[in-house]
């Protein structure tokens, strides 16, 4: 990223779509490029269900502003000065009493930093080249407690920078249904979508997901899917 946005970020008046009647997801945007940051703010603020409450121009400022503004979600660039997005994510999740969800946003699908960010506790990632509606959808989904996964890109990133959990799956003794749920998680399906696919109740799916995370020792859904890729249970291109 360029250094053009390395100046001080600003707290913003809440900006949201006038069509939204239900409570919006509050969002902090952290990116060192001023043009990118401003563009994301303008475009995401116009999306239903999104309220942009602030910006940050580097990783140190991202943590400071997240702690003061308390957004629901931080959209965190990877490559920033002073502290990169990975370290900022780790610091934020450790320091905040009620931490926000973090969505890593990156330019490159093969950026090995992303899997490190997932290991640091990010709830998922998006690519900057995606349509803004997809980025907005990712923000809303993560705010609701789900993970944001793009399996093909994730599969490519696991190999160059693994989380060191490849042996976790064989030792986890997942049941057949739990493995099936994990495979569907790897396609990016939400809990309700998994329930529909398996023709079971949402509560049953939540129980299976909880069991999978516990048995794998995974920090979150995204970490569990990375483990599934590393173990070979899921391969790039798997479609359910």
C-alpha cells in the first residue's frame, strides 16, 4: 500500500443508508491508503445495515480507535505502517474487554499474511477487488457471529503459511456428521444454510459446530476450516 494515508485518521459522524430501519452494524475501516479508505467509507456507508463510525490509517491507530469507538466490526488492512493488520488484530482482541469482530481485507489472494491473521483471531477475510455489496455482506455476516470464507483463495494460502494444526483433525475423533458439518463450513455456508442442507434443526447444527471447534481446539470457525484444509479433509475447489 502507499503511504499517502499514513496521516492521522479521523473519527466520523455516523453515516448510514436512510433505507435502514433496523439497527446497523457499526464499522471501523483501517487502511493506510487514504483513497482506498475514503472510497470504502463512502461505498460501505451507502449499503443497507452498515454504519461507518471511524477510520484508522495504521495498525496502532486501528487498535486505539477500536477501543474508543467500540465498533461491531473492524475492516482491517494487512499491510500498514507502525503495526501491521495481523499484529493489530492480535493486540485488539487481547486488549478489548468486549472485542469487535475483525475482517481482514487484502489485495492479493495468495497473501500468506492472511492465514496468520486468521490465527491471530480474525473472523475472516475479503478481497479488495470484490464488489462492495459482497464486502458489506461479509461485514454483516461476521457481526452476526459467522465466519467469512472464500474457500478457493483460503486453500491456496494454507500451504505457504500453515497454522501448524494439520494433525489436529486425525486426533480429534470427529463423528461422521461433525466431519460433514466441517466440510459445509469450508464452503462458507452459515449455520442456517447448513441446517437446510442437512435437513436438521439450527440448534443441532450449532451443537455440531461447537463440538467441532472444541475437538479441533480451533479459535473460531475460520481456524477450524484452515485445519480442515491442512489435514486434507477439504481440498481447494470442494463444493459441498
